[in-house]
């Protein structure tokens, strides 16, 4: 399991809209992201940090999904 420093390093990495395949999230990042160099494709453009991205995805899961019983 990664330690806290490794997690913070990962959370700080940038992911640009070009590297996101999902259309809605890609458009959101292009509209609301901050301009910086992508940690994955090395191009500069509108981006979210991995930390921001994980928080955004968690919000969507909480709003649209719920855990079902593991018993049939």
C-alpha cells in the first residue's frame, strides 16, 4: 500500500482533457480545468489534478449508485 507521500504525489499529477475518453468529463475539464502540463501526454492544456478528478468521480458515484446486497 502506498504511503502518504506517494498518494500526495499521485493526487498532484495533472490529467488534461485530451487524455480523458469519457465525453462529459472531458468537456467539464476543458471548461473548468486549470491550464497546466499533463503528467501523462506532456502537453499543456486545461487539466484537473488526479485528486480533483477522484473527488469529482466520487460525487457522481454517490449521487447515482448505491450498494446492493451481496446475498441473492
